[in-house]
C-alpha cells in the first residue's frame, strides 16, 4: 500500500491510496490521517480509492476511524472513486 498526500486549500488534503488496504496497511492509514489532522491542521480530507484494488474489514475500519478523527477536529472525510474503472467488487455498477 502506498499513500500520496496532496494538500488542498488551507485545511484540506487528498490522500490517494494504491494497493491493498488490509490489516497490514490499515494502521499506517490511521496514523497518516491522525498526523495530517493533528500536526498539519488539515481537517477536510478526501480519500481517493481509485488505485485501491482490495479492502478488507480492517481497511473499512481505518476509513471509519479517519472519519471520526476528522469530525472530532471539526472537519470531515469523504471517499472518492470507490469503484474506479466501472466495477465494484468484480460486479458492474
């Protein structure tokens, strides 16, 4: 799993994920969101899943944790391109 962070505006950031958001990568994602919120003051985060080819329940839990982190700081977390390429979980939209 790789993470690319692009600051946007004064309090925003886009996190682009590529690879598998699973039990190995989920803690790293949680730490990244916490750092972006706490240290950089960016509370409006978009998570771009276009490059994510797999997510398990721990990955979903990490997204929910990120949502809670941003909301506690007065912001929000949004998900973009969850079904890139026209398929969701191997099924057409």
